[in-house]
């Protein structure tokens, strides 16, 4: 049985790197993974990926890059703790396509919006759990270190 924590705890450094990647790839969607020790739920290794779709409205991991990443994580006894991508013109909420493609039930799905959709600034950073098509938003706690 999969037990999910109700909150994402992430270091300020990883948070900043995800946001920076989203801003750098704008106007295209950015995407990547943060791996951590298997079973720990602790995001540690930042892995920015190339958006093979090179699109402002869709992201896609390159299949060869993804295979290489999963082999690497396997060799390091890691798992994807965070799967992240950006939305460039809409709020940071999973789209129907995002929900359909979510294949890691144990991962936190982080969305960063590089559009000011809420009047609170030039980005939103939100985390969700997506399991069997069910989306649950969760709190994000940013810490200096674990």
C-alpha cells in the first residue's frame, strides 16, 4: 500500500533551481525530476530535462533521456520524488493531459507557472499528488536543509 505524506518538504536551493529552470525555458514549458533515495521521500538530486516537444503549451520527456535517467536512478537506488514542469500562460494546476500522463503515484507533481495569473507575482509554485487520476493539492514547506 502506498502511503503518501500530505506535504512536500524541499530545500530553498532545490526550490530556486526549479523556478530558475522554468524561467530560463520560458516561453516553452520546462520539465525535470528531483530524485531522492528510494523510500525516503526526500528530494535531493536536481535533474533538469529537455522538453522534447519544445512547446509553450505541452511538455514531453525525450524517451532516450528518460530511459537513461531511470537506469541512473536504479543504479543509485533512487526514485523520482518530484516530477516538475512549468505552465507558461496558465495557473500552476495540472491540466487534463498532465493528469493522464502522471505515471508516478509516489511522486510530488510540482507545477510552476511563469505567468502572473493571480496578481501575486511572476510565478506560482504548487505541489500535487496525482494517483489514479485523482488530484490533491498539498502544502509546500521550504527549508534551508534537511
